[in-house]
């Protein structure tokens, strides 16, 4: 298992940012929402990974957040895509489709 | 009676017992040192703190308002180690991977006998087979491996029994006891080896050996004394194990109730 996972790990890692852009684009989300949506997939991750990544994406001006009151407990950060984030998502989507068809074309 | 430490997380006060507090502090320190070159360090730490606070709050109610080591272990496990650069190579990531506190525990499920070797292997990050070979090799020295194994079997809590409790604090004690035991065992074994060699073995291999003749006559006599002494040493060793294990257990229980 270790051998194949060594090859799959980098692929997952490379796609994580793309998927986060996708998730944030559908709604205004809170970190727990992102974790929950990813938890049902191969891309399950944790706060310890997600927060540093979101901070980096915010520094690159792809996402932004605002503090919102929650029904329970202290206010939370809700993330949204910036214009730059939206255009990067569109580019990544385009590229992903391209890669997909290339992979499919090159045989089974 | 246990002392609690009041911690402010995300502008709310939480009661931690000492163990839980030390675990949380260690986790946050590691996160901080892992992020020291990250421009978003303070923001990430604040976010992580926020998550920890939320998860801690979820486990509390009117009947339970102190966070213990078991709670914080669960929370930190959920939050996961802080990865400074999630898109970097595995190697760099592995450096920060050990953020969840390690404990020296027996693992009966993963073990062949009582899970001592498998617990040690996990604690020291070694292959369990290597640990077992070391124990088997030590067994050659008049059962030294067995002696150490028995002591550790008694002194090490199981992973479940520890339940995130105190084991981190007590492990130097266990190791110290093991070290004392090794010294005792070595003291017992070395005289047996040397007296055994110039007593019994040499005499029997001497050409035409007649124990009653000359210099070696006294030696055979000493050889049998050495054999008796060997038995004596084993008895002493047994007493040392029993006393050592009892002492470790006593100190463990005292550390817990303090």
C-alpha cells in the first residue's frame, strides 16, 4: 500500500487547493463546513492542514473572510472567493477538463 | 483532589487539569516552532486555538467542566498536527507530524505476549521486530531480557488504561528503574560468567583433568561456590524485580493522585 500511496499522495496534495476553491465558490463557508465536505472523500483533512492553507490562499488574495456571529459560541470566520479566486478557479477547472480528456485519450 | 489551570482560548476561560494543560502547551509550542518562517503564523495559531476551544466546549457540560488529558488528546487528534506548508513535500511534513503527544504504553493487541515490545517500538519509532530481537538477544544473558520484560510488563500501563493519563510524566521513571535493573543484572551476571569460566569449564577441558590435582583443585571447589552464588544471585534478582515493580507502581499511583 505504501508504494502506491507515495504516488497518490502528491496528486491529492496538488488538487487540495483546487477543491477548496470549488467548495468555497458554492457557498459562504466556515472551516468546519469545508472539513465536513472533504471528510466524505479521499481528500479528508484536518484543521492543522486547512488553516495554514487558507491563510496562504488569503495571502495570495484568492479567498477572503468575514467574521459572523454563530448561534452558539463566539463568532466564526466565513470564507468567500475573491475575484482573483474566481478567475483562478475557472482556469483550474478548464485545465482539469483538459487533463482529464488527455488521460482518457491515452488509453485505458 | 486535582489542581486546575484556567486557560483563555479565543476569549473564553476553560479549566484544564495539569496534564491536559501541559499537552496543549506542548502542542501549541510545536505548532509555533513549525510555523516560525510562515508569515501567517499568528493568524494560523489564532485559528487553531479557535478550533481547539470549540471542540473543548463541545465536550463540556454542567456535570463536567474540567478538560482532562483524555479530552485534549481527542481534540488535538481531531485538529491534527499543524502543517506549516500543506503543499510541500512529505519529508518536510513528517518533521511536524509528531505533534500529538507520544506515550509509553503496552499494546496487547499489536503484541505477541503482552505488547511490551510493540509499545516500546512505537514509542521509540523503531520496527517491532528489531525490539523483539534485542529482547531475545538480552535473554541470552542469563535471562536479562526476560527480567526487563517482566518489569516493563508490570510498570507500563496499557494504552486504554492510560486513556491519555499521566504516562508521559512517568516514563522517565520507568526508564530509570529499567536502568537500575540492568546494572543489578550486570552485577549478577559478570561474576557468574568469569567464575564459571575459570571454574567448571576450564577444568573440564584441561587435558587429563583431575580436579584433585595441584592448582585446579581449589578451583573446582570455587566453581561449585560460584554455581551456588549464581542461584543466590537469581534469587536476589527476583527480589529486585518484585521490589522495583512495586516501587514503580507506588510512584505511579502517587503521581496520579497528587
